[in-house]
């Protein structure tokens, strides 16, 4: 060793990142906090037991004034029972943590719980104080002494200057929690990607199947019948429009003529549904009531112009007009029915429909899977482990001259 070696700058000690938790625990251990916490927990345990005994004494306490009315006694008993139940429940939940870093939070929550307990039992307390104030006072002091002991313990720990160690522990826990969270999310993403790819493969499979079915001869025949059915329905619509137009022009004269006429029912049917009624009118009753109305047109009080139009229309509506359309309606409906039967019996159409239904469901699941995958990727991307790790290293360096190395 050289004479001036003591002047050399001392190199900082090194620490592996994986050793930080144990190192922090050692810093705490050297301050012998466990002994302080253990002693305080023992004192608090005794105070809790004391609280139970005081509650038992409250339950068994008799009334000093025997002349109190029964109704008042009954009310008091109800409040005593409720008060004891709530206090016992409160004492049951007293559990001081062993970790010093959690004591500050626990102490604050304990004080908050006492405030809440005081509000919840205020009415019970005020009633009971009139009957057994001494027993009640012991219980309140016992609970308050637990809070006082926690405050003394917290103050004692704060004197040790452990805030930096506590902060380092919190930051290290955040890092480890996010490390586990990221690993879990990565597993979920892998599973979601697998499901997403499987759905895409299924979609391709069903699309290929639909394409094959649509290239078949059966499907070509199916399309022919679809076109035929469409053509038949278009022609039927044209006939229906023509007949509706005819009876729309005759609407006013027919309305006037039908009053008191034996043909009123059939006239109403033609006015409402001319094509359907003509299809059922095998006796062509339409010709009968139109001819009779023609003979009475002068008696219907029609304007001259409407009278002329009505006469011209009736002259056009001869037997050939109605018979030809009646036959055409029957022919087209028969052809349409045959085409519909062939369409409904088409196996290829059924197969295509089933496959397209599956495709729709797969598309919905694919969209959901893709959305879930994007959400997972975003959640993973939001986790910055390098930043959290650096914050832990910086805090350790504040505590002691230690250089943290990667494992």
C-alpha cells in the first residue's frame, strides 16, 4: 500500500439489479425496524384484547336506575346491541402490517376508519351515554389508544429517514408489477394473434367454398330461375298497375253506382284489390256490373267530362280485356310458383346461404379479435420498463453511493 493511497477516490460499490430488493431489506434491517414494529404490534394486540373485554363489560352492565320505563330499556338494548356489533367488527379488522413502507398508509386509513365508526355509532353512543357512561368511556379510550400507538410508531419510523428506502421499494414494486403485467399481456397477445390468424384462415376457406359453389352448373341453373322469377314478378306488377289505374279512374262512378246495388260487395273488392279479385272472378262478374252501370251513367250525377271518360273506359273494358289479363295472371303466377319451388329446393343455394352465414359470423369475430389485439398492443406499448428501472436505479443511488449493474 502506497503512502498516499488514502488520497485516492474510493470507488463506489456495485449492485446487481436483481439484488436491489434484498439490499433495501438489509438497509431496513440494519435500522432494527422489525423490533419496533413487533413491539408496537404487541402493544396494539393487548389494546385490542382490552377493547374486547370492555365491550363484554358493556354487554353485561346493568342499569343503575331500576325505575327506567320498559320502553326506554328496550330502546337502550337495541342501541347497545348495534354498538357492540359494530365495535367488535372494527376490532376484528385491526391488522398492523409488518412492512414499514405500508405503515403510513395503514395509519391514515385507520384514522379514517375511526372517523367513519364515530359517525356510524354516534346515535348509539348518545343513547348509551345516558345509561352507562363509565363503561362506554373505557371503550372509546381503548380504541383511541390504538390510534395513538400507531401514530407513535409512524413518528418513530419517520425519524429513521426511511422515506428514500420506502420510495425505492414502491418504485421497485411498480417495476416488478409492470414486468409481470407485460409478460401476461404478451401471452395474451400471442394467443389473440393465433386466434386472429385462425379466423382469417377459416374466412379464406369459406370464401373459397362459396366461390366454388357459385362456379357450379347447379348455381348457374339457380340464377336462371332467379331471373325468370324476377321477370314474372315484374310482369305481374305491370298487370296490377294497369288494373289499379283502370279502377282508379272508375272509382267515383262505381262508388255512386254501388249504393243499393246487388253488386256492392264485388265492386268493393275490385276497388280494393283489382288483380286479386279478377283472378278469383271465374264468372267475370265485373262485366255484369260494368254493363249495368253503363246503362245508368246518366243517373249518377257525373260531370260531363267525367261521364265521357267513364263511358270511353267501359267501352274499352270488354270481355277479351278481362279474360286475357285473367289468363295471363294465372299463367304468370303458375310460372312464378314453379320457379320459386325450384329456387327453394336448390341445394347449392342452401349451401351458399349456410356458408355466407358462417362468413358473416367469422367477419364479426375477426373484427372483435383485431380490436382486442390492437388494444393489447397499445397496453403493452404503454408499459415503459426501461423508464421504471432507471427510476429505481436513481433512487438507490440517492440512498447510498451504489452503482446498479444489469444482471
